[in-house]
C-alpha cells in the first residue's frame, strides 16, 4: 500500500487527516479497495466494497476542500450558494448563482485542478434558496441515504446523494442496474421533485 504524500493531503484539516489515518491503519485494504460492513435489511452483515482506491478517496476529499476554498475567496462568486461534491474525480456543482458568468466561473475553477476528470455543472441561475428549503433538502438526503443502506440492490457506499430544492442528484460508481435501483429508492421518498443521474457506469 502506498502512503499518500504530504502534497496529496495538503488543504485537509486535523479531523480529516485523522479520518484518513484511520482508513490507512484500521481498515484492511484489499486489492486497492476499502471494505465496510453494514447491516442487511433482513439480518446479518453484508460486505460493501468502496470501489475507489484509498488514494482516490483522499483526492476527492481534498478536491472538494480546495474548490470550495477558492470559491469563497473569489469576489466574483460572492453571494452565491455553490455545493461541491467530488466522486472518483467527477465534480458536481449544484446550488444557486445570480448570473451565467458566475456559473461559468465556478465551472472553470473546478476544471483547473488536475485531479478533476469531469465537471457536471448543475448550478441554477436564480435567487438563493431559503433556510426552510435547505432544511427540507437535508431531510430528503438523509431519507434517501438511510433507505439505500438497507437496500441490498443499491451499493450505498458508492453512491453520493445531494439535494437542492427538492432535486436529488445521485452520483457514484455503479452498474446500470444498481443505478436504476438507486433512482427507484429516491423516487419513493416524499418531497423529491426530480432526480438527476450523475453516475459513472461500470461493468462487473
């Protein structure tokens, strides 16, 4: 196993570094993947494998932090609500901006990092969402994720869920069949207005 270099971890805070160390030294790494044990819906334990390598998990975490940091410091992106989610080098931009120029600028920032493989720009040019909307989105995300964890047909470890104004974004490394199962889970959650697939499909 290759230990990540200081450069790969630059930009992470103490809690994130601690989490990374736990992954490195407390979890067995098999064939470059991270296994995790979760409870099945019927009973017993089920092995769920993280399909990203440990290096990619660290890279995605770092990439999110760096893009968010630049966005916060950029005066052009003041008064925006930009969420940054990275998975296996794919970067999802969601939330709200006031102008098309801000939307373009945020995408350019995300693309400027060599760790970025693809940018999916789902920023909405509109007014900022209110507190009530944000609270509702958090509830929806929690319901979708918790349902996925007990659904044996959905590899919850490999699916990230982001909700903006009732629109649920599903991203991750899945087969087409797993992706469709994930979509069905989200469709059955109350309050979901729309589902956007940001999947990178694999063949098993």
